[in-house]
């Protein structure tokens, strides 16, 4: 007679068989593979659109710079008129595309229903974000494409619900986070920073299932953008390193304090400015954009055209030490970015903030003779950028990846942590969280 197995052993064997059946269904079921193919296709689409957006933004920025060089007074006239036209399109045609796009993506995670989220994240919003941000750069606005790329990525991934039955709140949240992370990764060619930004800023939590989705999105979107744009680092490569001397390492707390203070004040000005200008923006959006355009032209005239566009060329020149810099550049660029954001047109603050930080570092470099100029520029960049967004891990990783420089890891990390603490004193609520809260309140009203 066969010996009967003990009850616990039979129970474990039954559990193991059930686990195998579930694993088999997950691996080979038609529904599972349909979801995977749709999701992978969305990640590829985000990478392709981010690369195309990068090419369009660069083309628009270059065309305006050429116009300013050839016909400066015509360029000064184009800026206010074009900003007014963009504001009209934002209000009348592409509702929901205003601003950076990152606050909308963060707010969408907490919005109560799919219908409400679809007003913020849709294919129409994604198309409008690309179109209007490109027009803004072609008009001389001091904006970036990186925040809008997050909005585009989140919109594309969220729209996948129409193609496959993605169910559950956690899956909706994962799609939005994955789209935002993929957008950052493809926009800057910084895959690690894409994952960290989504966890540190957009979700502010670590979830095993969400993180797996993020990694797949980032890898696929990053590879797609790399195939289209080629292998590159955003600001080129620099081998600058901070010497082990008291004078050199004194630059770390100085850049952290100055960058954190100025970045926090800039973030506060955008938060308070957006709140105070909201009634004006609601009643007179075209007039507000026109007035901000006139201010941009005035700043552009005073700065000799340095403040237009993303600030990419100016930051790259400072990092590589290619040319002498104007000490007033960071002030002009900060003012131009503030005015551009408050105008209500679509556009981000990532790239302009990095260029302001590079200018601050260049100004502080004179205090540290004998210390490599590029090293201080990088410290200023990470200090100010951290002060603005208050995400220190993302800040030092993104600067390190964008410059292909691992020698500065410890100084950048220390500067970012100092800057985050100083910024919090003057801006207790991080900018994207504060703007997302304001958006949620407006949506609930």
C-alpha cells in the first residue's frame, strides 16, 4: 500500500502547483502579452517623440538666435506678439498644456477619476505641448523642453488605456510615473536620473511593482532616443575634478548655500507669482503674455541676447571654459525664466535653471583661485538646480550624467544636500509639489 503523504506536505505541493499555473498564465496568456506589447510600444513612442521634440526644440532655438543676430529689433518685436498668440492657443485650443507639465503629471496621479485625468493627460495635450513649447523657443522665451517631455511621456502612457485593459489604481499610477521617467531619460539621455526623478519627485515613494515598470520604460525610451539622436552627453564631457585642498573644498558649502538660497527664492517667486497672477491670467491671458513678452525683449536687449531659449549653449560654454562669461548672465537668465513662466505659455524650467546655476558657479569661481573653473561651474549648477527642485539625489546624478563626469560625485552630492537644506528654509514646499497642489485645488473647484 502506498504511503500517504503528511497533510502539510500535500498542502505545500498544492500551493506549488497553483503557483506554477499562475506563472504559466502570466508568461503565456494572450492578455498578458497584449498588455506587454502595448506597454513596450508606448515606451518606444515616448523615446521617439522625445527625440523628435529635442530636434524641433534645437531647430527653433537656433532659428530665433539667427534672427536676433541678423535683425535684433525684429526679434524684439516677435517675442511679445508670438507669446500672445501662444497664450491664445493655450487657452482656446490646447487647454491643459500651460506651464512646465511636471505639476500636471504629479497632480494626475492623485486626481479622482479617469475622466478628470484625461483632461490633463491625453494625446491632444501631448501634441499641443510639443507644438507650443517649440513655438515658445522660436519666439525667444526662456524655457526648456524637459518638463514638457515629462508631460508628453505621461500623457502617452496614460492614453494606452484605450488600447489595452490596464486595470486598477496602482497600474494607472505606474503608467503615469513610467511615462514621466521615460521622458526625463530620453530628454537628457540620463536613464538613472529618469528613474530617480520619478521616485524622488513624482511619487515620493518606493514601490516594487512601480519601479519595475519605470526601469523597463526608461531603458526602452532611452534606447529609442539614442538610436535617433546618437550617443551624446547633454553638456558634453568634462574631466574636471576638485583637488583635495581646504580652499577647493570650501567651494562646496559656498556653492551649496548660495545656490540653495537663490534657487529657493526663485522657486518661491514662481509659486507666489503664479498664485497672485492667477486672477489676471484668468481674465486677461493674452494681455499678460504680451506684457511678459515685452519684459523678455527688454531683458534680451540688456543682456545682448544671452537670455533667450534654453540656455544650453551658454551653460555648455561655461562648463568647457570655451569663452569669457558675463557676470550678470545668471541674474538676467533668472529674470527671463521667471517672466517666461509667469506668462502662462507651455515651457519648463529644467534647462534654464541648469544654465543659471552654471552662471552662478562661474561667478563664484573667482573666489577660489587655483581651483579648476569647470569644477566650480558644476558645483554651482547642482547647488542652484537642487535649490529650485529640492530633489538632491536627482540633481547630482543628472549633472553627473549630463557631463559624463564621475570624478565630482562626492562634491556634487555634498553640495546638493547643503543646497536642499538651505532652499527648504526659504521655500518649505518643493515647487512641483506646491504647483501640483494648486492644480488639484483648481480641478476640485
